[in-house]
């Protein structure tokens, strides 16, 4: 039986989730450094924190926006793409979260034009130049994946895996885990990623927005920290 996912599209998904891809994710701890600074996370607590962020933060916000934007790009509905990004940006209440989403998104947009150069990327770049969009990473990723033919379910899965991989990478740099344990944590997140993908695909535009109050508090404390290894 033939694979329903075109190999070039699958390779694009793998390329974007590779830690060597210079998206700027290596500068982010996704809130983990704030938890560490407050001594509110231990190595044994890493899986639970990752699962909570996937289910209640990244899933309802970034993954949902990615799914909706991907469908809009596929349908050539660019007004919907703009609406998705505006709502996503508005739900990012913390300064670090907003800045991280835009900074990594703009980096991806710049790279995507050079690496892939598909028509949807060009259309999104026009919207960006006109000031209609800000370049939020999940929406830019949706444009790239849709333009390269990766189905929406696989696109959301790739991006959630990239988040989880970046999270455990930050944990290693913060000395909360080692390389071996990090892989155990990453593999253990697979069922949660699958669950989060399914939930994201079932949401609509008004549903965009995560809610993890403790993570918001930690992010706010991180903004004012005297010394920081990560930008978020």
C-alpha cells in the first residue's frame, strides 16, 4: 500500500523539527527556566510539566492556530489566516511569549522564502510587508507545511514534537536532566502529543488560547530575573 503522505512533504516536516534547523527554538526554555529559578520543578517533575504545557498551553493556543491556519491556506482563505494570527497574538498575555512567537516566526519566514519558496509563503510575505500579520511562528509554520503539501494532522504533530524536543533540550542545558533521561521524557510524551493533536484539530477560531496560570506567573518572574540563560 502506498504511503498517503508525499515523501517530499514528509521530509519538509522532518527538516523543520530537526534541532539543527535555525528557527531560534534553542533560545527558548518555554517557561522552564522560570520554574527552575523558583525551584518549582525537579527532574522527576519534568514529564508532568511538559504534559501540562502540551495539553493546556501549546495545544489550545499554538497547535490550534496552526491547524486552523493550515486549513485556511489550503482553502486559499487568507482573510482567515489573518484572523487566526490576530487572535493567537492577542491571547499571548506575557511579553516574553509574544516576543518569542514573533521572533521565531520571522526567522522561519525569512528562511522559508530561501529554502522552500512556495506560493503560499510568497502570499504570506506580502501580508507581512503590508502589516496585516506579525509573523507568529505557528501560523508561519502552517503556511510552510501547507505550501509543501504536508497534511494538517502531520503538520500539527511535527510542531508539537518540535516543542517537546526543545523543552527537553532546555532541561538538559538547565541541568535538570541528561541526554538519556531526556529521551525517556520525550518518548513518554508521545501519547500526550497524540491527544493534543486530536484536540487541536477539533477546535474553532474562538477556542484559541491556553490557560496555565502558574506558567504565566513563572514567565512574569523570568522577565525580571537578574540573570537568564533563555529568552523565555
